C-alpha cells in the first residue's frame, strides 16, 4: 500500500538545482558505505555537477523523471529516473533499445513504492516512444537493485567494466523486451 500519494513529471532545466541535490544525496546513500570517500567524490564531482546535469537536461536523447510525495516539501523530489537513448550496447545492435541509466530514491523514502512508480514510468515511456527493449547496468555488488530488476522481468545479457575513481568495478547488464519475442 502506498502510504502517501505520489506524483511524477518530466524534469526541465528549471529542475537543475533540485536534481543536482537529489542526484548527489541518493548516490551517496546508495554507494557511500561500500566505496572510498575519494572514489565517491571523484565520481560524483564528474557525474553530478551543474554543468554535466545541465547538459543532460538539454540533451534530446535524455529524459529525467522526478517523483514527489504529498507529505514532503512540494518543491523537493524524493526520487528520480533517467532514460538515455544515445548509448548503445554491441549485444543490442539491430534492436531499438533505450537505457534506464538511473533510478534513485531517497533512503528514507524506500519501501513506499517510489521505485515502482519510476519503473512504470520508464517502461510506459519506452513503449510509447516505440522502443523494443529497455536495458540497464547495475553494480554486481548491489543485490537489492538486482532483485528489483529481476522482479520486473529484466534478464542478464552481458557485463562491462565501470571506471569508478581509481578502481574498476563490474556492472551487470540486464534487458527487458517490450515486444513479443
């Protein structure tokens, strides 16, 4: 049962500052305990800075979605997702595929169906835009996320090395068909 009403909308450039704060906070909450502060800072300073997020918000191949909960401050999102159509995986060539690059929820809001809301929005958007498949990468040491994706019908198909600060980590690649196979 959802404990409060949720609303979701596509982010615009006016959402830059709230998205920046949310991106940094949720990433730190998700991975800070398992990685060195130096690697966290190096990655976050590159991936979640104002210039980078501004560029992503203006990129026609990227779509951000923000979730708001009625019992939270109206101007502060509690989770977000990003679809990206510009990155292609060799194993998916010949298919119209879109990546769910990010799904993050504030730690204190987990268990309130926010991830479900974001996933539904991503899948519905991908279908509406004519994609055959949705894919994503997930750190091999993130069992909670892996279980969440499997519950939604995602299946592993490959892996790749993700450069994170001064170390290389393995991300597992999962895909979900949106059309009958």
